[in-house]
C-alpha cells in the first residue's frame, strides 16, 4: 500500500449532463446508475493501493453513498464543469504533499495502474496519463499547486506544455486501464469486458445494443 501523503481527487458531474452523449441509448435513470457503478469500480481500484485521502467532488448528492462506502470525503461543487470541480478539490487538499486527479468514469481502472501513478508521483512533480483521444485520464501534481491543470480538449498536450513552460519534470505514463474515459457508446463498447463488478452488474441489467458487436 502507498503511504505517501497524496490525496486522490475524483470529480464526478451530474449524470444527466455529463453523459448526454449516451442519451440515445440510456434514459436519465440508467445513466445515473451507470455513472454510480463506474465510480464504485474506480474507487475500488484506488482503495486497493491507496490508504490515504480520497475526495469525491460532485454537484449532486447521488454519489455520496458510493463515496462514503470507500471512506472518501464528499465535496460539493457548483456544477459549472470538470475543471472548476478539480480546482475546488485541489484547494481543499492544498496541505497534502501531492494530488492525483482522476475522472469518475474509469470503470476499467486496475489497482496496479493506480499504484504506478502514485509511485511515479514520488519521482516527478508532474505525472500524466494521457487518453487515446488526446485528453487526460490522470494528472498527478506534487505539491498540489505546482502547476495549474488545463483539462478539456487536447488537455494532454496542454499539460505537457504547461510543465515545460514552468520548468517542471513531467513523467508521462501510458496505462492500459487508464487510457479511455467512458463518454460515448463506443467508449463503453471498448471497455465492455474490462470493467469492474459494479459496472458489469449494471450493464447486465441495461438493454444496450452495441454498435460493433452483438451481445
């Protein structure tokens, strides 16, 4: 288990807004259940290797029970977007030695990959796990205010540039279970056989027709 003073921040948006691209396939209740399950699986992976602070940032109360079940704090944001939620979380854990930021929609996350990120953050002030679409699946900062995050489109490139401009060593690590967050039906299909128990259970209950394969 990692004992370094690192806080893990997981920002989760309101499922009705955050997963609107799944709207053609799932109704609002199903989207909420899916996001809840994905968060559950992610936190399970984190807790396998991290005994320290976890903060779940969300504008809604619907994920509180899942968070508390993993001994995570809940911080309420205003629902104005992913980056403001992350910044609120970073401010909340400013006295920690470092912070690892993860989105809540990584149901395929494996504990060993989270461990790799935590270990890398011991060695470099900035750790980046890019997503396959040029975004950021994980960002580690030591200390938490060493660099301002730049989440959004093409954020991996902007995080690399921000670290370079600030003269900070950046450790980039590509991890098979942390290279795609689930925003679309294609993302869901890509991780279908890799997700954790909670997401698997929900997917077995939801009648989804995948675009590239027959269930």
